[in-house]
């Protein structure tokens, strides 16, 4: 038997099941790069190459299912910070640092690993006869969904002004008139950093809004006025349970429910989803794809999003309360979908009570929400 033929068969001599994967983004290439973990399935990536995406940063906390990402990670921070107009909270973790990964670095790494494993990348399904098609193309966003949208600059300062040991995940000391607004700041060195203006709202804003927020933050909170913008990144992430792009196909990645609705985090959950696919793979059977989020997590996310949507001014209270009640390990595990019941209880008791209880009611009047808004903020700050 030739080497090529043996590559396409499992040890028992049974032919591998051919699987086509639509798209060539994070989910598809992450799966292809780990194809050796699927001994009875053969992948082909369908990439029409209709456009080239800009580079950007993916953030996540180090978890056991992400050990294979370590060699490509750009930087890790064992300390991170959340800031409101009234509080500055620092968290740390030795075992679960916050990590930053360049999109292009990861996809290049995955393409090479996929090629080494014998995965082919073609432009169309023509002349292929797959037994299963997995769809990693972007999913549908429901009308009127809450959006996480952002614009960021990777900059180089002409002076040593940044503290590279601490990442700032949320700084709410910025204009809150357009929705939940915070600055996300990742210092790579004393002179190099990514700074992003991020909003949660149902409508987008002009590029000028983000730009002014970033420049104001750099000048007034970091003392940085002399810098060069090396690259820009921007994005829009629906904060909702998303419909599959094609209901007749099996979705993976964002199209398979991997995006966490409450945070927009996806990279870590995509890797977790692939782990589960590998663990449950059976010879001769189509691959099973499940959401990496439990029903309980999705239900709690829905409640959280109702509160944020109806009372965006509570966001600084909610996130600082979360940081006050959890230690660094617990915080990282919570946002990575690895929460114990103990962590969940801490989270529940950290939240301002009335807004979350009120969000469960079937009928909520605008007048009552406005009346409760000031009282709810005070209750949350005093918890």
C-alpha cells in the first residue's frame, strides 16, 4: 500500500470519512490544524479567498484546553485591572494569565500544521463528495441585537510610558453617552500597546467617536501624547444567541454557538468545542458539534444582557462588583466557562439585586425602569 493511501485510512484499514469545512477562519483552521486528533476523518477546507481580513488581537485566559496555543501567544499578563470612576481593582493569577494572540500569527500557524497533516485547502466544493459538511462561515445576527463594537490602535510611544506587567481589561472613565463604553488597554512593552474604545449598544457610532476616546485616554490617563499608530483594528460582535448561517448544515465556531453572548469571547470556546468534537469522534460516524456553553450559562447571559440593555449606566457597578467578589483564578474561570457552583454563587451575590430580579419580570414599564435607575445604582455600589 502506498504512503498516500495509508494516510487516508485508519489503522483498521477502513477509509477515513471525508469532511468538507466551509470557510477558512479561526474555527476551520483550528480544526484542520488538529486533524491528527481525528484518526478516522479526513478534512478539506473550502476557502474561496474572496477577501483578506485585517490582523487583530484575540484575548483569552490560559486554560488546560489551550496548552497547544502557548507557543504562538504574543504576550501574557498575570495581572489585570478593571477601573470605574470610583474604583480601581487589581486581580492576578499565576495559573490563568490573560493572553493576547495575533490573528494572523494563529492562522499562519494553523495553516502550516494543517498542511503538515495532509489537509488540503481548495476554492470550492466542485469535484468533492464529502460525507459531512461543517459550516464555519459567519452566522446570522438577530435584528436589534445588542452589539459589542470597537476600534483599536496598536501604537508605539516615543517614550517609556506604559507598565507592561498589567493589562487593563475595562476602564469606564470615558464618555458613557452612547451606551456601555470602556477602554481596553494591552501594554506589550513600555513603548508598545494596543488601546481600544469598546461600546455595548444597539447602534454603531462614527469612527471619530472612538478616535477621540482613545486620544483622550492616552493623553489624560496614561500621559502619552507622542506616539505612532502602527495598525488599526475594528470589529462588531453580536451579543446574542446567533442563528446558524444555513440551518441545513452543521455550524462550528461562531456559527456553532461558540461566541459567549455576555462577553463576545470566542477563541477559547472554539478550541474547547474542537476538543469535545475530538473526544466524541467515532469511526464511520459524522462529527457531533455542540455549543461549548451550558444551558445554565446561556440563561444567565440572557439575564445579564437584559440588565445591560435596559440600564447601561449600571455596567461599571456590575463589572467592578464582579472583580471585588472574585479572586483572579475565579474571575478567569468564570469568563472562560469553567465555573463551579461556588463561583456562580459568588457572582449572583455580587450583582445589584433589584435590576436582575426586575429583568425576570414579564412586563417592565419604561417609567418604572427610570424611577428605579438611580436607586439600583446606589444599591449596587453599596453591596
